[in-house]
């Protein structure tokens, strides 16, 4: 702990002295100051301070001050500085501090140990406590402290007074220990005797001693004269020898000064060479650094070149992908245009389907109107049946009845056969219309449901068709009830004594009417003719007129029912397959201008003929 305090105090004192001796007007040093105690090991800072105290003893201060800090890192330069410092300190100790002749600081401090110490050469960051070089440096700083303290310089005294008390105490103890150790004592300047003065004083002491001896032999006067002559000669000889010795000393001193100057010159040259070598190493290191930078630059350029090539490849790939995307986009646009065209076609088909639906609705309205007309005609037929029953009781002559029966039977059967043929043709047209309806349904179903919303129209059409089927069933039930009433009336007539041939003919006709009403089947024209021809046609009583009127009524109902079915089928095919132009209607019937289908016009003709016949016969 005491060693650390002493190091800190010595470092602080050195900094204070350098700042005061080399400071500017503001008190700041123009040269760099030591930061650590180990930096004092190069000897430059201590030499600069001692050269201010005794310039004649430390003459190499300017040369050491011109050294670069980097060159002091070389142990050779550091050793040269320390050797010069210790040598001049040894001279100063013997001249001004009264050092004994046995004291040799070159052997005591050993500058080579300080210069080669690892703790001072920068190999280790922290100083080694027991290292030899550090111990030698502490001895050097102790002697330096004694020299600056005993010099009596006012700058040193002011620097010492400015230090803290603890540092002053540590420095005082170190100086006392060093003075005691090396037997040093302060001596004034210019008090050191020269070599000639010391020789003269020694000769004077020897002569005085001899004179004392001669005076003690006062009795021998003659011997004194001989001795005086001998002494005079001896003094002359000694003076000549002294002059020769002084000449040799001067010569040797001149040679010494010449040798020292040559040595200093060679040392300065050597130091310059070391500095140049250091600069060369620095330049070589700079060149190596530049080579490394160039190598790094080349590596960076290669990396950048590779990156640029990779980016070019990516850009080309992106361009190819963009071209492919543009091609795909063009094909997609073409597909979109085709889709738009197809959508326009679908819209046209939708409008056509809607037009057809409107036509179907109109046909349905016409069918309902026809149904109403058929119901009215059914009521009229019922009225005629009631009238015919009333006329049956009045009686008519036999010839007239026979003529009426034969006319009605033949005319009605021909019409029935013709209607059967037309019904077969209508069935074939119905199948074609159903196929067309299925095609239309598929087309409507393929249309976009969200845009066109055709399901509502189809549902409405299906509801109308179900209503028509229901009305058809009602008509069928009404026809069956009418036929049942006719059978009941004929059975009553048979119980009254009507002919068996008439009954069998009536039953066959009624059975044929049931089959035509319920199943919609048609008999061939030859079979109908055979059936008519198998039964006899008696004309004996008034029942023939009733039977003929009954047959006429049932035929009228059958024709109305079949016409209703054909109208329904024509409505499903959009009334396209069964529409007849006005020119065809005029060509087929020049007098009748009735509009509608062929079966409708034919039904009107049959009804008018039958009604006219019945009314004429009844009247």
C-alpha cells in the first residue's frame, strides 16, 4: 500500500514539475504528460526535469525531447535514454550530493533491467509488484526525488508545497530513506574541488609535515640545507611531472570529449536509424493495412457483382413471369368476352323464354275462358237433356224418329271417328311439345338463377297446370255423372219394355263414351263402323228419339273434354304447333270465321250441326 502511495505521489510531483517548467501563460503544458507511473520508465520525463535544474550536467535534454512517443516503445531507444540519465545522475550525485566513491549508480540501478522489464514494455497492462524492472525503477525515482528536493530550486519547492499533505509525507519518507541508504549529503554548487587543487593540497600537507620534522631537529643545521636543496629539486621534478600529467590529462580529456562526441553522434545516428526503421515498419504496416483494405474491397466488389448478377436473373425471371401473366390475362380477357357474349345470348334466350311464358299465360287465360264456355255448354246440354226427357213422353211419329236416329247416329259416328284420328295426331304433337317443353325447362334451369329469377314463373306455370288438371278432373267427373244418369234412364226404359237391340246399342255407345272420357283412347274408324253395323236400328217407338238425343249430348261432352285436353297440350308447346293462320282457316271453311285451333273450329261446326238437327227435329 505504501509503494502505491509513493508511486502516486512521485507521478503527481513529476506532472506538477513538467506543467510548471514547460507550461504556457495559462499553466498548461505544451508537451504530453505521463498518465501512469510506468511511463516514467523511458527516462525522458525525468531527464527533462533534471536538465532544468542542472543543464550543464544533463546536456542531452533537447535531443531526448525531440524523440517521438512511438519510438520510445522500442527497448533500444528506452535503454539509451536510461543509460544517459543514470550516468548523468551519477555525475550529479558525486558533484553536488557528496556521494561516496564506492557508489556507482550504473551498477546499482541497472538501466537495462528497467528497459527490458515486461511491465514497462507494454506486454502487460498492470505492473508486476515483485518484478526486477519495477524495483529498479522505484530506486531510480527515489534518487531522482532526492536530487530535485536537495537542489533547492524554487519551482520544485512550490510544486512540493502544492501537493497534498499525505503525498508530501510519503515523498519526505522516501527521500530520507534514500539519503540514509546511499550516504548522500547536500553540497553547495561550485564547492566541488578540482583535480589540480587536490594534488597541490596533498603536496602542501606532505611538505609541512616534513618541515615539522626538520624543525624538531634544530640541532642539525647542516642537514636542513641539504634537505632544502633536495626538496627544491624534488618540487621542481614533481612540478614537471605534474605539468606532464596535466598535459596528459588535457590530452586525455580532449580525447574523451572527442570520443564522447563521436559516441553521441553515433548514438544520435543510431536513434535516427531506429526512428526511420520504426517509420518504415509503420509504413509497412500501413501498406499491409492498405493491402487488407484492397482485398476486402475486392471481396466486396465480387459480392456486389454476384448480387447484381443474381438481381439481373431475378429481373429476367420476373419479366418472363410478367409476360406469362400478361398472356394468361389476355386469354382470360378473351374468355371473359366469350362469357359475356354467352351471357348476352342467355339473356336473349331468357327474354324469349319470358315471351313464351307470357304466351303460355295467355293460352292459359284462353283455356280458362274455354273452360267457362264448356261449362255453359254443359248446362245447355243438361237443359236439352231435360227437354228431351220431356219430349219423350209426347211421342212423335215413327218415320220421323227413324230418320232422325239414322241421321244423328251416322253423322255423330262419322264425327267421332274423325275426332279420333285428329286425337292421334294431337297425341304425336303432344309428345313433340313435351320434348320441346323439356328442352325449354333445361334452358331456363341453365340460366343464372340469381339474375333472371325464372323459378317463380315456372312455379306459377306449374300451379296453373295443376289447376287445369283439377278442372279436367272436374269435367271428367261431371261427364261420368251424366253418363250414369243416362244409364239409369235407359235401364228404366228397358224395364218399361224397350227393345233389347236398342238397349245393347245404348250400352255399347255408353261404354265407348266412358273409355274415351276417362282414358282418352280412340277407336279405329273400322272398329267403330263395325260396332255400329252389328246392332240393328229399330225405329218402332219414341225411345229412339230419346236415345239419339242422349248420344248427341254425350258426344258433345266428349268433344268438349277432348278439346280441353288438346288446348292444354297446345299451351305447353307455347301454342306454336297447333296455331293455324287465317288463310288456312279461310281455305278450310270459307263461311266460318271462327278463330282458334282446328279442333276448336271443328267442335263449333259439330255443335252447330247437332244443335240445328236436334232443334229442327224437335220442332
